[in-house]
C-alpha cells in the first residue's frame, strides 16, 4: 500500500493535466452560473454542475462554491460535493494500489 500521490501523478502526467483542466472548467462553470444568477439570465443546469464535479472537477466546484458564495444553501452541493471528493479519493487510492 502506498500514499505517494506525487510520485503517482509524476508517472501519470496526463491524468494530472486532465484533473487540472476539468477543475478549471468546473470553476468557470460555477462562475458563469453565478454571473447569470445575478443578471437573471439563463442558468447552467444543476445536473451539468454536478456532472462536471463528478468527472473530476469537485475541488474546483468546492473552491468556486465558497469563494463565489454560490450554491452554498443547496444540500446537493454542500453535502454532495464533499461526498464526491471522498469517492474520488477512495478511487484514486484504489487505482494507485491496484496491481495492473
């Protein structure tokens, strides 16, 4: 068993690049939705924001949620995003330690 995340990501640079990009995209989606909410324009669907978080952008979603004060009163975000992060950490730990 290993917890060496940095050496894992050093060996899998494409995965690291994907996670950086998807977190940036998720943060941007939350920011765009916040601006649309302020201007009372068409919004980004909740399933889209949660989907972006689920496919790897959960940290970007959490940062945007609290930095922009957006969706902080919605249980499916305040509870859902930390649960998604926990699931992603468990999955990453499993992949790191699986004998391929």
